[in-house]
C-alpha cells in the first residue's frame, strides 16, 4: 500500500481502498488517456489533477493530455459552454472552422498516444472532435460532459452531437443532463479530493494569517461565494442578497473570490459588472485569485460564516462540495448538481432569488447552533458520497463494464 | 436460482459496484410515469427500488423508493406517495411482478383523480438503470461462527450484494447468509429466523451491517452459554 493510498484510507476507511484495488485487478496493464483543454483553472482540471495520480498509484498506466488552442478556439468553446447551458448563441461559421482546425492539429500531435490507448476519456466539448481524427483507434472512447446540458440550445447541440455520437459511451453528472445518444450514458457525479491543498485541514493561525492578509476582518461575519466570474454563477445576485442581509447585520462582509480559467474569455466582462454592482462598498471584497491559490480558497471557506453558490445553472458545483466538506451548510441555487448536494434544512438551503438567499443567511446567522449541526451533516454527506475515492470507483466500474459485458450483471472471476 | 449451499462449501465473500446508466426515459405527470413504468427495462425498476442504497442520498429518507419520493415532492400527491412507499420489493423478487404492483397502484390513483398532477420541467422523473459488477474479494469463511468477525469488516456494497442482491439469484429468494446457513442440516434454523426478520428497506447499508453484526454476535454468545 503506498503512502498516498494510506492517507485516503485514514479518511474513507480501508475497505474503500481495498475495493479500489479489487476493481483495478481486471484493468491492470491497460493504457488510459484523459484529454481536456486546460491544465489549471475550473473543476475539470482540478479533478484530473488528482484523479490521474491516484489511478497511477493503483497501477493503471494513465496519462493526461491538454489540447492547445488559440483565442478563436476558446471563444468558440465558451459559446458552446453557454449554449449547452441553454443560451441561444449563434456561432459564426469561421469560429466553428477554427474549432475543427484546432482539433485537427491537436490530433496530429496526439494521434499515436490516443490510438493505442485502451480507454480515452475526452472531457467536455473542446476536444470532442479528436475522435473523428483518430480513425485507427483501438480502444473505447468516452465523452465526459461536465456541463449542465439539461436544456441545450438545440442548434449547437445538433452540431456537437455529430462529433459525440461516434463515442462508445458518454458520462453525465446527472440523469437530467443526459441527451439522446446512440450509446451507453453513464451517470457519475464529480468529487473533491480531501487531501488537496484546497481541502486539507488548516490550523486557525494559518486561516487568520491568510484571510487577515487580504484585508478581511475575522471578528466580523463573513458571507462568501467562490466561483469564476461567470453570469451563470450570479455574482451580482449575491451582492444583492448581501445588501438585503446587511440591513439586519450591519457588520457583515461579503467576499466574492473568483479564479481565472484560461479557457474563459468572458470573465473580464462579468468582473466589470460585479465591480460596478459593488460600487464603493468597502465591505465587499472582490478577489481575483490566481488559478493555484488553493490554500487561500481553503482558508476563505473555513473562515466564512455563510457560504453561497447562488448559480442559476450549474453542472455540479464543486465549490458547494468543498464548503460542505469544511462543515459549512451551503445556500445554493436550486439547480443542477447543487440539488443532489444541498438537502433543504439538512445540509443547507436551496434558493431561487437574492431574497431567498438573504432570508436563509439571516436565519443561519441567527441560529448558530443549527448552522453547526447542519455543517456537521454536510461534511458527513460529502464523506460518504462526493470524495475522490467514490468517483474513482465509478470510473473503474464503468471501464470494467465496457470491457466485460452488455448485460445488467458482470461477474468477474 | 442457486440451490442452498452444502455444508462443506465455504462462504465466498464477494463485493459489487453499481454503474448507473441513463435510459433516456422521463415522466412529467402520472400518466407518463405509468407509460414509462410499463415499458422501461426491469433493471430500472430494480434500480429505483434498491439502487438508492448505493447512491448518494441523505439519511432517513421519508420514502424508501424513488417513485414514492418523486410523487410526493414533485407531483405533491401525498396519498399516492404513501401507497407507493408501502410497496415492499422483497415480496417481489421477479421485477415483472413488482412492475405489475407498481402499475396497479398508479392506475388506481389515476382512476380516482379528476385532475392530472404535473411537475415542472426541471423536476421530471428520470428513469435510470444500472449494471452491477461483482468481484471476488478472495476472502472466505468455513464456519458460521466466523460471521461474527466477518460482517463488521465487510464493505457496505458487499452487504448489499449478500443481503439484498442475493434475493434476485438464490433459491427461495433469500439472502446469501441464510442460503448458506440452511446447508448446515438445520443447525442454524434459529439464526435464520432472526435474519428473516430484518427489514433492509429503511436502513442505510451501514446500519444494516451493524444490525447483522449484532444478530450474529448475540446468537453465538447465547449459544456459548
């Protein structure tokens, strides 16, 4: 047993790690490749940063490739992202051509590795066309959709599905996101890594140093939302909720902490809107953190009294999972993957408006004992359901399932 | 169906993992639910009754199957939710029988209702099915007494496989423990009776494991006296 697996065992139990070893047995010796569009920033890169090393620890020959794109490519794929989340976005033909060309060029670079792998996991729409440029592939190709594609803009979905139908399987985070495709569609919610910089335990001294260093007063109550500056995360709605709450809790501070993702060209526009909405309020702290500021985010989440994720659309919402793991009940938008994490009155509250968010914030600030009780339930719920080990188990299970059979029961000897 | 194991056979401890799959079927009102229940594959009926034990859910759910829970929380029909919640799937090892029972209850409610209950687009019932991957842990026991130490060391999914999934594949539709213990020429009839009284439907798998551990511990302690 390696040192890293022992550390996971301390958190989730040895039985869980033993089970991973048993599931890996029939997969020993196979080559697996993951492909996405960014090494840092955003939930996908974060998951791969952890999933890939632990798969290696378990004895799988796994690698992670990142496609290289230009500004036009990322503009196009950002539009795909918005369209899959339901926005009616018309994408110029020239951008679509650029998208296909970038994929063709990346295929030239990656073809040998992709074609020899037994499993290729392609994450999100950015690298989806790679399959069509790898005609001699020998393995199973799986398209992993991390986006809330429950009601996509049909014209764009129709275009993208041309690239996706050829895959052997796809994975969606929730059943509601799955689209009609001519192959198996697995359901695997994502996860967080309890041993990552973003989630490991921090001592009080470090939290105070980090948060105090950002000009935030730890003696006053803190409301926090951590997410990219993206309209679907509704940061302006959070400012509205803060203002409604501040009438009753004058000392309240709000932190909007956003990371930069290299594949999101719209974040600057949203950031400008947020700054305008914040006006000159010195108790609103807008933090534009570098992509590797994991420990800072960890400290902010631990220091916060109230954590919000007031998204209007959300694939899963890993920031919700992170806050719950730190014992915080979350006030989250009643949408997508937030719904399977935030259980009303148990692990947090689901809300649809800034007023709803403000009301629940006041409620939790008033009922401190309940806040702690719900936070403890939230942490336990994450331990049992949303840690990396569960995610990995489901990936291994679907790989075994794709290798070994079509029926509803696969017996491994 | 597997025959009860003979005395000399060891009890092999197996484990399982469930891969959940979307079926593409969904329902927004009761008639749609009935139509989909009629045609969806049996694995989906199984998943919505039993799969809950192996997927994320919060402790102590009010309803123990997905149909009842959806009818209550999305359609807001408490009467039907309570009726669906009373279905005991252990009485229906054949999924077609369970499907018929489900349909009877839904049809009865449709006959009683003047208005059709609908839910919002984002609260639809999505039919999910699953594939179960079963693997051998390479652990086994030969004596019944060893169950006392073995049960607490089993994973939750191993408990699922031996105590719940077993009902689909054993002679008499019983759990694997009883199936094995019956092979000891009547020596453990009393223990099997206690196991038969365990209702697995409202427990989490962790609670179920504890319940089984308690039964085995107590039984062998009593028999040592």
